[in-house]
C-alpha cells in the first residue's frame, strides 16, 4: 500500500469519515475508498451511512446528492471544480419554462442535474433504474432530461410511454460514433459490446447489453464471454479488471476520458480530509424541495 493511501486511511479513521468513489475515478482513488460504486449505489450509501463525514470522490452533482440525502452529515468534494457539462445543459429556469409548456406531465430528471433542477422534479433516476422509474409512474407521457440519449433509451424499452426529451447529453459518451464501436468489433470479433445508456441511440442499439457502470461490473463477472468492448468512461476498466480477472476489456479508440472525473487525485482526497475543506453546501430550501425526488429515486430498482 502506498504511503499516501496509508495517510488517507489514517485521516479517514481520525475524522470518522467514509470515502465514496465513483467507478470512473482514478485507480489510486478507488483503492483508497471505502465504497466504489455507480451513482445509485453512492446515493443509497450516503443516505444509509452512519459516518459524520463523507468524502465524495466524483463530480459535484454526486456530492450534492449525498448532502441532500444526508443533510446532517458534512460532505467534502476533493475538487470543488469537478462539474458535469450535462448537468449544466438545463437550468431551473429552463425546466420551469419547459414544464409550463407541458402542464400536468410528470418530470423525470437524470441525477446528472443541478440541485435546483432536482427541486422542480417529480422523481430523479440514474442509468441503473431509469426504466423502472419511468415505468413506476404509470404515465403515458413524461418529460425527461437532461440526457436525450438516456431518454431515447428509455423510450426504446417502454414503447407504451411517450418520452419527451430535453436536448442535453454527456459530451464524452455522445462523441462515440457507431463506426468507432464497429472498428473495435472488427479488431475483437469475439468480444461483447457493453454500452452505457448515455451513448447515442445507434450505439446502444448495436450493443449486447446497455448497463450502468456497476451493472457492467456485475455483468462481466457473471457472463461467460472472455472479452468485452466497453463503451463508457475508461476509468471503469479498473473495476472491470478487478471484477473479472483474466478477462480482456477494450475501450473505444481514442479512450473515453471525462476530464471532470479525472480531476481528483489521491492527494486532493488527503487535503480535504486533513483541512476539512471544500464542504458542499446546498441551500436548505433547495435541498428540502429536491429531497423528495431523490428519495423516490433511491427507493426504485
Ligand atoms: P453510472 O450511474 O452508471 O455510474 O453513471 C454515472 C455517469 O455520470 C455516467 O457518465
């Protein structure tokens, strides 16, 4: 174990802190974490944690979600500037105007959105439970945002529901063209393709399975193939190689790299634990309004 990991673990114990890391985080951050998971798992663990302090190694929306679900705990974000371009693609003002254009329709928002947007939302979802969340509403028509690709994936799986989608996306997933996936298939003909639902519809349609990051880990561990083409952020390959040792995993070319997820280094985790800095603050008024949509999300799927 590196001396930096030892220092981080010592500080975490002293502070009665838990370190949560998203599956896309750097390998050394994942290694030092108490919990490594997808968005839904991190949200649920935050709500259930009995530690007084949560260090959330991920992007701001994940730390805000933890704070909203666990208002009595301090939540530290190792890099205050780790944002999410997709979350910035819809503002609360835009959502309010969109709702006014479609009065009465239920609003489902991907958790990759701001706290203010969640406060105007009926129920949030992650990629792990988006289909179950929309199905649970029993509605014939819903508003879904900000990810148009996830919205189209839900619509393809629930033909009975009309999904009106906001025009946002994850630039990292959306930039992968079907040709890049097909080129990898040609190079690795025995490989199965695992795609994240933030991918373009034609990529998801061509995949063998469309899964959240943790669902990919479980799938690869249980499945009988030996080789996979993984169409999501390249940080997941760390977990995949651990979950299914001996199997071969290929990202697309060039590798998918989220600059915001990769901002956090282990020394940043150490710094916030030592200094108790970068505490995430969500206004109590916004948090109270957003909590219902997040609690409904964590209860489903
Ligand atoms: P997961 O919830 O599948 O981990 O995805 C999070 C995310 O931000 C994907 O880009």
